[in-house]
C-alpha cells in the first residue's frame, strides 16, 4: 500500500463520529487562535491612541510682550486637542495627580503658571526656558509611557521652534529699525554738511570784509587824531583871535581843510563798511539764529557720538557674530538641500546666491568690527569730535547776536561820518564868517573849546571802534577756520553713517519670515520609508503567522501518530512509513494555512505585495514544520512534545520578529542562523511588504533542507520501530 493511501486512511478515521470531526475542525482552526487573534489585537494600536485617557493641566496665566497679550499655554492646549493624539481630559493639578496614581489616566501633561512669561523672556535681557511637565506611571502601562515620550518630544520641539521664530523675528525687525534710523541720521548729516558749507562760505566773506573795515577804522583813528590836534590849536588860536584876524583867517582855512579830510576819510570808511554789510549783512541777519542752532546741533550730535563711542566695538562685534551666524546657517542649509545625496532642491541657484551674499555680509561686518576695535582709530575719532564740539559751541553762542553786533558797529561808523561832515560844513562856515570872527572872538573861543572836547571824545570812541573791529576780524578768522574743521568733521560723520547704514541689514517681512524659519529650525528630517508597512499588524504578521503554523503542527501530532501503525504492521519500508505519517499533518497544515490567510486578508485587511508567493512560501513552511515536529515526536515519544515546545520558544526568542536580533543577548544571536523560523520571518517580510527576494530564495532552500533532513531522520527512527520493544508496550512517560 502506497504512502498517500496510508495517509488518507489515517485522516479517514476522523470522519467516524461527531467528536473526531470536531477535533479535526478544531485542529484546522487552531492557528487562527494564534495568528488571527494575536494580529487582530495588535493590528493598529497607534491608530487608536485617541482612546487613551490623558490628563491635561493648563495653569498658564499668560504674559504681555510689547503691549500684546500672549497665552502660549492655550495655544499648546488647542494644538494638542486638534491633533487627537490622546484622549485629552482638561483637569486641575490635584485631579491629574490622583488620576495618574489610581490609573484613571495613563499619564498627565502640565503647563506651569509662568510658561508664557518664560517663553516671552526670550526677547528680553534675562531669557528663561519654558518647561512642560509630564508625569507617567509605569505601574499603569509601561508601553504608554514610552509612546508618550515620543509624542511629547514632538510637542516640545514644535513649541521651541515657535518661540525661536518669535525671538528671531524681533531681532530682524530691530535690524530693519536700526537700518532706517541710521539712514535718517545720515540724511540729516548730509543736510548739516550743506548748511555748514554755506556758513563756511559766508564766514570767509565776513572775514575779508572785516579786514577792509579794520584798515578804514585805522585811517579814521589817524584822521581823528589830526582833528583833535587841530581842535587844540583852534582852541589856543581862539585865545589869540583878538590879537589878529589874519591869524584867525589862516587858522580857519586850516580847520576847513582838516575837517574836509576827516569827512573824506569817514566817508571812505562808511562806504567800505556799508558795502561789506550790504553783501554779508542780509545773510547774517537772516541766518544768524539758524547758524547758532545748526552749530548747537553739531555740538550736541558730536557730544552724543563721543559719549557712545565706547559702545561701538561691542555693537560691531555683536553685528559681526550675528552676520557670521546667519552665513553659517545659510551654508549649512545649502549643503543640506543642494549637496546631500537626496533629491536636489529646485531653488539651489537662489540658495547659492543667498549663501554667498550672507558670507560677503559676514566678511564686511567682521572688517568693520576690526576697524572699530583699533584703539588708535577710536582715539583719533574722539579727539576730532571734541574739537568739533568746542568750535560748534563757540559758534552757537555768537551766532544769534552776530547781526545785531554788526548793525551797532555800522551805526556808530555812520554817525561818525555824519559828524565829520557837519564839522567840515562848520569849518567852511567858519572860514566864510572870518570877517565876523573878530566880533565874536569870545564866542568862537568857547566853541573851539567845545570842539576840542568833542574831538577828544570822538577820538576815544573811534579807538574803541577800531579795537572792536579788530576783535571782530580775529573772531571771524577763527570762525572761518573752525568752519573748515566743522565741515571736515560733518563730511566724516555723514560718510560714516552712510557706510554704517550699508552694513546694517534691512529685512522685509518676506525675508524675515524666510530667515526666522531657517534659523529657528535649521535642520529638517527628510524621511523616506521603503516598502512601508501600513500598520502595526502588517509589520508583525511575518512573526505571528509561522508561530500559529508551528502550534498547528504541534497539536496535529497530538491527534495523529507520527509513525503510521498500519504501515509499521505491514512491514513497509522506513521511508514509506515516514511519508505516511508526515503527509496527513502536511495536508492539514495546508488547510490551516488557507483558513488563516483567508481570515487575515478578508477579515483583517492584510495586504500582501506578493500574495501567490506568500501562500507558496507558507506551504513550504508547513511542510518543514510538520517534518520537524514529526521527527521529534517519533524519536523521543511523549518527551518529544516537550522538545517541540522548547524548540518553539528558542525560535521565537531568536528569530528577530519584534526587535532586531542584535539587541538580544549573545546566546540568541548565536543560535539565530541555525533555526528555520529566522529565515521564515525574513522571507515573509519581503513577500508581504515588498523588497529584494534574495532572503525568500535563501529561506526556501533552508526550509527544503530542514524538511528533507527531518524526513530522513524520521525514516531512520521508523526503521528502528519496525521491531516492537518493551518500552513501546510499557512507556516510561505518557502525555
């Protein structure tokens, strides 16, 4: 009788009676208890995390930043509830602590009272970090605690990135404000330079005109000296007037000539002074106050710059560091997006240009920082600012009254000229009335004395005028020289402010958003999963399916004899005895595989990239497991069932079905290559989720080798069992 017929007879006996049929049906469905039920319970646990109750405590009181109210805690609570990561339950701190302790909540997330204040402090002088508090209880569930650490790490990263973007946006807004204010200061310095240039031109003309006036006043002093001497002689001659009319006539002619010369000299002085004042006077009278105010602005500005000069190196260093940081971030972002092995960004050309411009800006900022850190440059600039401040103050004091002082001096000169002309006219009248001189000698003597006194006083006044014009001339020359220095200083100030404005970046809203996005989260993770399993159950199917088939073979040989007794009694060959005991269980295993995979696919939704290959590979797995379990039961009898269970445990712990085998102790890694389930798990992964088929072919060869080897060993065992032994009739152990 052939082996297939013997196998059919072995299975046929299960059709006699209700209990054998029920046993066969249970045997066929037994792998479902391990495969389908296990996978069903583990199918998609991460997709149902929103069923896990978690306590959410929000004690944040909010904070005010730049006049605006922020509530970072409310933002996080809203984001968490919208994410549906867990079943968030808003409670107070006391309820959360009680719930985590008694198991009402698996864990709790608390947002402290000062959370918004700490987040807002990033833009102040004393930044602090905000802390979210997570409380877990591994006595409730260890895995939930592990999952929560991953979820809350993402929450912390998102909150940190948002806070960083707010802080960096303020920095870039400050840059733009500083850039605008510096440009305004530079424009003001340009206007100041133009006004100082005009003032410098006017002071030059004023100095020239006052030089001419000084020469005329000197001549006037000389002429008045002569006039005073003539008046003295007139006074003495009037005393002798009575002694001689001829002498009086001669003296009167001299007086007429002298007074005419004086009148001519005063007229020349008046013409010169009035001419100069006619040209310069309107400008000085119209702009004297503006000259004083401009000079005062220059003095105040130079003093302000001088007071803050020591802060310039620190500000320059800060700008250089920020510019270099931006350049480094841009370079790192360019390498990540355009020089890594992943798909290149379509905007690499623009990114490269931005990177180069950021590097150039950083170099310029460091160059400016190096210049202002040179102490000699700062000292020289400080001395120039002190000189500019002194000269501008002097001009500011004299400027408002300069026109009035000039008008008073001109009035004195004009009055003197009028007096000289009157003296000249009187002298002519005196000469004409020489005939009456004798009669009025006493009256003339009194007038001569009065004339002598007047010319003395006039000479003294003209001396004071000459001294005043001389001091005014010296002051105008000093003012003109100060204007040259002031002009040079204002040019340097305007040039420095323009250069500084060019060095300070000016970011628009779009640029600020781009820079803050990169700097707040400079490193992005590009994730690409090859042959990704759609859920947890699909990932664990290669581990639970062979487990269920091994259990199915193990239970099958509890109902079916590993060595067919009919074949042994007939004296069939050992290999036929082995096949007749293996084929029934192999057939049952094929049916078990069909039932298991049907439920997994149609009930649970298991999708296989290579469905036909998966079924064929599992048939080979069934053949291998049936042969191994048959040999252990045939060779060791009842003890073989214990060995089957032990071998199952060794395979489960060394197959790498859950964690990689490299994470297991060395013993399991050592036996991993020598057990069939290691190759089965690896092959099923490639057949179900996709990938290279080399492990499938390797596993097939290994399974065929184990199947052939186990059948050969069973054949040797069957040869020894063809002779009935005493321990076969009376076994030492029975299960």
